[in-house]
C-alpha cells in the first residue's frame, strides 16, 4: 500500500470512473451531434481531462494543494452542468457525471483529505 487514507483512495477511484464515463459520453455525443461537433467534443474532452487531473492530485506523488483540488472539482461540476444546459452532452450521461462530480467534491472536501494533501508526499 502507498499510505493513502481510504477516503483518498475512494475519491481517486470515483474521479477515474468519472473520466471513463466522460470518455463514453463524448464518444456517444460524436454520433448524436452534427451541427456543433467541435463544441461538444471540446467540452467532453475538458470534462474528461478535469476528472483525470482530479485523480492525479490524489496520488502519492501528486502536486497541488487542497484548495486547487476543490477549485478544479467545482469547475468540473460547472462544466458538466453547462454541457447539460447547452445540450452538448447526453442528459443521462450528464446526470451520472454530475453525481460523480458531487461525490468527488463531498469526499474530497473532508479533513482527512486536506491533511493528507498538506503533507510532503514526494
């Protein structure tokens, strides 16, 4: 084991699952949209990258502090909600991604995660 608390491992796993669901979302969106293909693909890639970056923050050699992690998590949730509003992503994929983003925010905002991210992890 790498010494990470279980809540950090669970948050990282949720972020990875969110990235995989986001990949499926924008791949399915490729076949649904023909009018605004670049916008929907760009938003899908942004959501995917943000989920995987959140997971990267939570590894043992991850860089960054707790506040930048929370900022990235909130930015990801806002991007998902904007994608649902502008119909750039499918509604059901969007609902699943919002749930994963909110769970990532809730689990990542705990004191154990904050203390672990404040340690010198390198």
